[in-house]
């Protein structure tokens, strides 16, 4: 195969016409087309390529992404991503590891190997993320070391337990030392960590962070020698705050999505982050270094960098402004062309195509292994979600209650304390005890909704309950088995009946995103109840359906959530992070409210 175009040499900051020759999946030669000497010409003349000649670049790389958050199995993620010029990911499989342990990691690797794409998986470092929640599995230091010894595990995934690093917890340090013994990079996760504590964290051997939300925090870590990833996904959006640092630190920055839903991936990927950066006036070579080169260098990936002898992983784009991708090539194979994926999943053992596969539409159920999962909980009743007033925290008394404040575009939350009167206390009669008790209720007029977390791994466990601000629902409820990082069931709603209905939808399908609208009984306009579920049979995290079909189903349930009143750009993605204890400031696990600043249950 020969490709003619304007070759972009990112590190040499040069663009020139060239012919790239590919054989056996690798770049055999790159021949500049600088001049030609016609027979009747006295002097060489420059070659003039047509105006629509494409630019040839190394492929884009998402430098930190949890494939599971796309709701797609790896093969389907790849089918959507290659359309946008993505040829590789640096992927942390700790979502499915928290549910299924090592078999979950094996599932991701095996399924990723069924398609031509560079999935670079890491060894999850924090399974479970904390001891303050119930997860489906535990990966001790010995299991992590076993994974790190494998050639197909490229790095130690994000070390979220930064307090454990700072206090030199033996189990945490054993995992770090296991990565260092085999010479593999260690990813970081240290939101808000600054100054001396950040330097101690870095000195332990941790080299990256994707959790910076301000330029000041990122600059502090850059000056200490860290690699900083600019994150822009479906929930966490830090691009605008950090992109300006690319001008001064082009060798220390990368681009990532971290967590993106399928509608996001349909619309674009790293390509649109490059376009936004160039539109902001950032030097195009610096942008492309972050998008294409730095991940390969830092993680020592096999992905090619448009050099002779390298793997033929490259893209053809129309221009260096919008980066519209004409063609994506991985290991010498055209995997996408003019907006259409050409990936055909193949059996990783025989190399033969799976049956009933076409280049334009794939049914992953024809090639995916049997879905793995872990779900062992019982259906619930509305009474299980009642919030009975009692004194359970040192800071809470009979006059006030804790409230989580969700912030659009951020994973961090605020910790609020509001008067109990705002949570509509009501005296209810309890027939079983022949007594009365005070119960608190959601107050949609003040955007104070009830949030609950249900243990999915153990039946008949008490439901954790609190209140949350920022979701804006006026009726109904949302529920999800995607609930970082232990992936219990998290739900938010206006009333206990609606919350119960949404949670039971998730339980009935053994995983999924659910929305319940009780309808409107008003005299002027009434509507019937609506229940909607997007089933996620793989670990309660991923669908087995084709990528565009999952995106369409997600868009429908997202619209219903917004019809209930939510102003959030991605209500389900935001909901999934309300149980993520390693991100400040106030979160809810199945064991109760968690103060991220004190790193303790309240």
C-alpha cells in the first residue's frame, strides 16, 4: 500500500509532501516528494499536489479511558473510535475488575484482541477503591504483581489511594514496587493534591495525573515533573481550564476522556479536542504532540509514530484545523474510511471472521463471549428507601442534614448542611411498632432530592440514604448499576415509590440505566407512567448491542431524564460518580455518607 499526502512530522515541526509505503503492517519507507526534474526542464521544479491532498498524521490516542464507561464492550468501542482517527487507548479496566475481579480484566483483554486496535490495558491498583464500600472483588498486591508480569499489561493503573501513598501503606507500596520491578509506569489520581504532599506522591514513583481541575493545580504538578492529562469526557470537563498550559509544557501533557458515554463517542473523540485546542490558538504541533506522541513515549507503546520500521498506525485528515478524518489505518489495515468503520471482529485464536458480520453493522452477540456479571440482591419496596430522622453524625443534629451538591462538568461535589425543615419532615405512623417517627422527604422546589445506594452483591442489606442538590428532577427517579468504583446501584429521585421502581428495573435486568416517570396527574395535563431501561448485562456496566444502537438507546433515556427536569448535560454520568469516594468532598457509598476530605464515613 502506498499513501501520498502532506506528511506531518510532529517532533521535527515540519510538513512536506511524501509517499508512505506500507508492507506487512509496517512502514517500509517514507519518500519525500520535494522536487521533480521533467525531461525538458533546465532546473528542478517543486511538486504541486492537489489542493485536497490529505495530511498524514500518526493516529490519535486517548491517554486515559475506562472503556466500560462507554457502555460498550472493547470491540464496539473500537468500531466507533476509529472513525475519529483514534488508533489506541491507555485503558484502566478497574470498573469491571471491581465487579468480577481478574476474570473481568481477562474479558476486556480477550474482547479487545478480537479487533485491529491498540488497547493498552493496565493492572487495576485499587480494587476496591476504598474499604468504606462493598465491591464484588479484591485485587491484592500479589494479584496485581501477577498482572504486571504479563506483556499485555502495560502499566499500573491510577493509584487512587493517595492517602495510602502518603502514609506508606504496605499494601499500596507493594503494588507500586511491583510495577517498578518490571519497569512499568504508574498512573496517578490525586485530585486537589498540591505542594509538599503532591511532591511526596510523585516521589513515590507516580508519573501522571488526570484529575486536575484548575491550571494552578496542574502547574504545581507539572513543575514537579509530572505528566498532566487534559480530561474532557461526558461528565468531567477540564479542557478549558488546562489547555493553555500546552503552550509551555508540550512534552508533559496528553489528552484523554476518562469516561465517555456512547453519544459522546459517536460525535467525536480526541479529534475534536485537537480542533478545539487549535481554535484556541495553541500551536498545532504542540497539540498533536499531546494527542499522538506523548502517550507512546511515556507508556512505551507499540503504536507507530510515522517512522520507517514502525507499526503502520496513521490517519489521513482533510486539514489541521477541524481534523476531519478521511481514513484510519492500524497495523497497515484500513479500519475506517469517510466516516464508516470497516472493523470486522475476528476470532482472536483462529483469525477468522465471526459469522453474520458486515463492515457497516455488527452484532457483537455473534462474537462476544458469554457476558460475565455479579448480581446478588433482592427487589425492594418503597419502605426500604424511607429516610427516618435520627442523630447519626457529630456535625448533624435534629436541626440540620447533610446534602451532596453535584456540579455539572465536575466529579468533585460540595458538602452542604441545610435545615431539616428544607427536607419536608413529616410524622408517619408505623403500624408494626404502633409508634410514630419523623421521616424526611425530597423537596423538588428547593432541588433537594433523595439519593440512595443499594448493595448489589449481598441481599437484604440496608439501603444507604442521603440528600442531593443539583439534579433538578421535578418528578420520578433515575437509577444505575454504573456507580464508580464498586458499582453498586445508585439512584436519585423525588419520591420513594419512583426510586423503588427505578432500582427494581435495574435489579430485574441484572444491571443497566433506568428511568421512571410516574406521569403527571394534573387536571390540565395528565400523562401515563413511563419506565425505561438500557440493559447492561456485562458486569452491569456494558451492553452487548451494536455501538450506534447503544448510543441511540442512551440518547432516549438521557432525554427522558432531562424531561423530568434535570439541567445536567449528562445526568446518568454525573449520577455514576456520586458514589466515587476518592473524589472530594461528600459522596455516598452503600455503607453511608463519606467525607472525602477526612477520608472517613460520617
